[in-house]
């Protein structure tokens, strides 16, 4: 007795027809899974004749047109003299930064903009223990045992004394198992408020009156933030240690295997173009961020971040120009 074809298999047929898999191949696959040849052929032909599928095909074609437009931006970017690198600039003025980078959606590393921060000279493991050692902080643990640690980070939270966390980093080797990130900031901003006086607003670019006073990232060498894109423009101000950043322009999104919300299936630590062949069409740009350097991460740019040393980073989103693009974003679901 042959198996009946249910709605789950009908969805599979529709999705693969949208991917332009030949109908005969789909029918053959159905037969190999225990369905009769007649049932398989009939279901595939029914799907092909469906006005719902035909409407979806039109939508697919419109999306392909948009992907072509994005590809034009990608080609033009590659033609720029510095299109394959992250430019490094010294003390950009307000107008230079916003006109040449913020409004043009281009990354840049800026030096000399927060040399006056007390954090640049004061922050150390001993200073952290002295100033905030008894404060209770929130940290993510168990990241090594959860392949989806970024998506599942709400379940990985643990509280502990800040001095215990500092001690743990000081004696640990290279690991991604624990990390204090921006996702812990709702708790840690208040717990570590004594450190915020060591961080002055970068008033050339940021709104010093904004209630958003930045996000504190602190972890050992080996911490990883997987490939994703943000819904805002961001600054990364590197205070202690170095970080490796791999960037992919927003217009290469069709090649990034975006499967959920703003996350990619691509492992940024070892991109596998055999498993993800479309990645060959994406432009991957690398830079290393050292203490005292400020990286502008434009909205929509994919980025992977890895701690090369035990490091502390402050990130900011309170720019002087509009940065509320997330209010029109509604694709939090599976893609």
C-alpha cells in the first residue's frame, strides 16, 4: 500500500518548484520516498497548475529583480579603489564622517577620537575588581555546548560577582564558552555604572544627551560573535585587547544564507564555500581593531567578530543623525 501525500510534502513540492527544481526530479524523489508514481506525478502537476504557486512565482521574480539591483551596488563597490578594505582615518570631522561614511553606508576605522577617555588609561583587571568587584553582573555561559548560542542567549544567562568574572578571564585561556555582551546590558549598565564615568561621549558623532550610554562587552581571547547584521548603525570602540572583524556588505545579503531574523548559517571563523557555494559571490573584508580605534559598522553589513586577546569593547548607537531603521523591520521569522 502506497503512502498518501500530506500537506507537509505538498509544501516541500511547492518550495522546490519555486527553487526551479525540475518537476520530473521532484516526482522521482517522491517515488523514492515510498509514494506511487501516479500520485507523485499528479501532485506535482497539481502544484504547477495552482494559481497560488503562479502568484508566488511572480513574487519570486520581483525579489530576483531586487537582488539584481543589489548586485549592481556590489559590482560598483568592488570597482572603488578601496572597495576591498576598511579605510582608516584620523579624527574625522562631523561632516566628513556623516557625508563620506554614515550616509553612504560604508565602514571606516577612526583613530584619535577617544584618547581622552579615562578608560584608556585606568581600565585594567585590577581596576575592575577595585571599582566594581562586589557588583553582581550577568554573563552568558555554556556557549561552547550550544551551536546556536547567539539565538539562544536568553537561556544562557548567569549572575555572579564581577570580581569572580574578572578572575575567570584572567586565568582562562582562549575560549568562547563565556562572554559578557550587549545582550546582558539591561542588567550590567546599572551594576557597572561606576565605570561609565570613565567613558565620555564622542560628541562629534554621538548624542551626549541620549539615555543610550553604550554597551559593555568583556570576554577572554577566543570569544566569537557569529555572522549577523544589526538593525542600526553601530560604533565599536576598542578599549582593551584586539578583535578580528570580518565584514560583508549589505548588498551581498542574497549570498549570506540568512535563515533566521538577522543570522547567517555561515561559520565566520571558517567560511565553507563548498557547503555554502553562493558565499563565493560575497565580498568578505577583514580588519583588526586595536585599542584606541573606533570602527563604524553600517546598518545591514554582516559581521563576524572574534576576540584575539582578552578584550573590552564599548558599542554605541546614539548617533546625531537618525538611526531608528529597526521600526520598519518585521522579518524576525524564519527565512
